[in-house]
C-alpha cells in the first residue's frame, strides 16, 4: 500500500521533476543579489492543476536581507538568474512575475501565500534554503515543508509530500495573504520564461 501511495505522489508531482546541474559561483550570486523593499516575508507558491485541483509543485520565496526563491527540483532557469542548490538569486519583482507567469498556463494556476515575518525568521529561512542543496525530483513539497518547520514560529508545520496539504496548512495560519494567478496560454515553464522576458 505504501508503494502505491508513493507512486501516486510521484505521478502527481510532475511539476517538480527536473533539477538543474548548473551551480552559480559565489561571485555570480553576489553580483545578482536583490534587496527587497518592505517588511520581511515568506511566500509559498503552489502550482495547482485547474482541472483536478491537485498540486503540481511547491516553492518558497524568502524576502529578507535579500530575496530568493527556493525552487526545489524546479525547472525555472534563465541566464540572468543565478542558481545554486535549487535557490534562485536576484529575484526582483519582475522576476517574481516571470516565475509566476512561467508556471501559470491553461492547465495550472499559481497560488501565492504571503506571510510577514520577523527579520530573524526571514534570515533563518534564508540560511536553511541556502544550506539545503539541490532536491531530488518529486521532493519539492517535502523539502519546503521540512525547511519551514525549522523556522521559529513554524514548528507546528507538518512535513508532507502533498502540495495541497501543505497549502492548506499555510492557509489555516493567521495573517496569510493569498493570491491566485491565472494565464490561459498552452506553453510550459520555458515558454513562460521566454514570454515574460520578451
């Protein structure tokens, strides 16, 4: 029964099945650092199938001393974005929009759940995503929920493989600002990146 459940998870999580072998150097990362305006925040992205309501991918944006997206086993790649250990660096508002646009299409939409946190919480999350390393395919939600559970104030997070279960846990927390982003194109992540940059 456990094997069947694991196979079902792997089939469901087709959105987090590709990981980059490219590793930016510390110098390349330093050159791309983007410092966000506003209060420190954590934003959970969930890619949701429009037809079934199932989750396809989970990612975490940390907005602290710099803004990064932890895109575990993700397929978002661009030469202007430095990546190391599944962390995307230099994430300005334009790149946040490009990230969402690349994942939203006729089959999926992107749920963003934003939580204002303390500077200490943001820096702990930043430390955790940077030291985590690249994630194996289908472990996007597992790794993201594991990391968030280690941030002070989020110890009650239950580690899970399922994007929607994780999303629902976040939704139950106080002061969560939720947004749903839709597009109607038929492309994939790479097509979305090209369109966002054109």
